[in-house]
């Protein structure tokens, strides 16, 4: 693997690790903060919705109080005169007051007058039987008022209906007694009413009965939490929406409704988008940094190393020690090039000196008035000086490469000594043969001892 590839791999791993660390760190820190902000926002929206419910009940209670503390009502609960009914308890009155029913109850618990009304179809309807049978008993909080300031308002669940209901003691216009009965106003919390409240808060609003066995899984989770812990529960529904839940109790203090407010996860999505662009920026910045760093390393290190390697390779191929490495700058690579050049200079000088010495030695050997020859371990002649050529009568071209035993030395001399045996012994023991005589043959066949 080349140095360039190693540098690229190391830089790639480094930048990938850096991007990964920054991505996961920013994601965890930023999204955690944004989740907290979202939870705070949806919590405020749930509280605002609860306040709207509370305000609706307060308005209903105040409306009930206005009608209950009125001399005409105070007289009507006793004499049940038709003029009061014809003047006040007509359909237009219930439409204007946005009421679904009005009930007048005397001190004996008897219903003096009641009227039900469908606000959507604008027609009279019966009072729910379950309301009368199960909630208008003698000691019901809707009927029994211990003082002139007594008030009952809240939610009431019927099998088929959910009611916003309010009850006030019937008094004089001066809010004085004695109390003559109770006046009950009610409004159905139906889909239309829920949609009206949703428009007020500008968010989707869903209401479900607390004991409904068919509610969705998110309501089940919220019910489990709200039954044990607090008044508000928050959970993301998806990547795009979050919901806040609250528990509403009825006039008896029992869990009645689960309320859900949904909200788009705008902050969360913006956070994810921010992280996405942040990562793109990091990748771009890292790529740019990688390119700049690679170009810098290429210029300052790799190309100069390549130049050094190329020059050294050329010198190794040609054997020309006169070549020099050209490396600019005043850093480690320039010092390395300088040291290599100094090494080549010394080698070149040594080589020249060696060649001069070898030339002198060759001239000395060639011109010596002595026989000088060199043979290898197999007995082949590898050097034959001019004096030997003249003495034996062979030229260098003729004798070089020939076996000494076949040309200038007999395999067995006149004394019977075997020259090849002597050669083998020479390989093992050189000292005894420092001064050695052997019988030689000149080209003309003359035998001489040398």
C-alpha cells in the first residue's frame, strides 16, 4: 500500500470519527433540549385547554346564578305561573344561552319545570332519563344547597351523553333566602362543542371517557399514568406530532374524561433539520479540510519523498553516483536529501578512488616481470597477465576460461603428483602451499618447473 493511500485512509477514518462524534453529541444534546422545550410548550397548551374548560364552567355557573338569583324565578318555583314560562323559557332563550336543558327543582326534590333543547336541530327534546333517575335525588349535590353561596358545577357522565352542568340555589334578586330550590343549567359536551373549544386553542382536541375499554393505546398509557402520578402526561405520537393529556373529574370527584391536545413537532423537526444541515456542513468542511491537507501533504511531503525515491531508483539503475537529489526547504526532508547527497558524494569519491587503485593494481600486475594468474575453485583460469601470456605462449582470449590442468599444468607431473588432488587440498589447507612448485607445460610442449 502506498503512502498516499495510507494517508488518505488515516484522514478518512479521522474525519469520519470526528463527524460521528459531533453528530451523535449534537443530536443527543440538541434534541434532548428541544424535547424539553416541546414538553414545556405542550404542557402549557394542556393547561390553557384546562383553563378554557374551567372558564366554560365558570360562565355556565355565572349564567345559572343570574337566573337563580332573580325575584321572578323565586316566585316561579312556588307558583309555577305560565307567564314566566312564556316569557323566559322559550326555544329562543335556550338558543341564545346555548343551553341544552333547564331544570327547576323545589325543596322537596320535585321537578317544577324542565325543558330540553337540541341546539343543532333547534327543536325541543326530552331531558335524559338517566340524569333524572341517577343524579337528581334528594341529597344530590345538584339539588341540595346548604347556603346562599352554594354552587355545584362540573362534568357529569351519562351513558350516552357528557354534560357540562351547573346548579345554584334559587334566591331573591338580592341573593337572599330562604332557599326555595335549585336551578340547573346544562350543555352537552358533544363533537360540535369539542370542535368549538379546539378552535379556541387552535389545536386538535380529543376527549375520551376515562373508563372506556375501547380507547386507543396512547389513551390507555395516559390513563395508567394519570391515575397514579400527575395531572398532565406528555408523549410523542410520532416524529411529527406530540400530545399532552389531562384528567378531568366529575362533580363527585371521580375520574371522568381524558383530554388530549395534539401539536405538530415543529421545534423537533427544525432541530432535526438543523442537525442535518450541520452534518452536511461538517462533511463539506471536513472534505475541504481533507483536500487542503492532502494537497499540502502532497506538496510538502509526498511529492518530495517521491522525488527522492525516483532519484535513488535512477542511481540504483544507472549506477551513476554523480546524480544528486534536489529537495528544497529547510525541514526534515531537505536534511534527508542533503544527507543522501553527502552519502552519494562519499560513495562516488570512494568509487573513484577504488577505480584508480584498481587501475594502478592492474597496470602493476600487467607489467610485472612475473607470472601472475588467477584460477577459480574449479581450476578455470580467470586472469592471465602479459608476462604469463608471453611465457606460456597463449593469448588472454585463448587461455581465459580454460582449465589449468588441460593447458599449462599436467594432471600428473613427472613425480607422479596429481595436480587436481593438490588443488582440492589447497581449498582446505592454504598455508602449506604459500611456496609451491609444480611442473608446467608451455604451448610449445616444453616442461618447466615453477
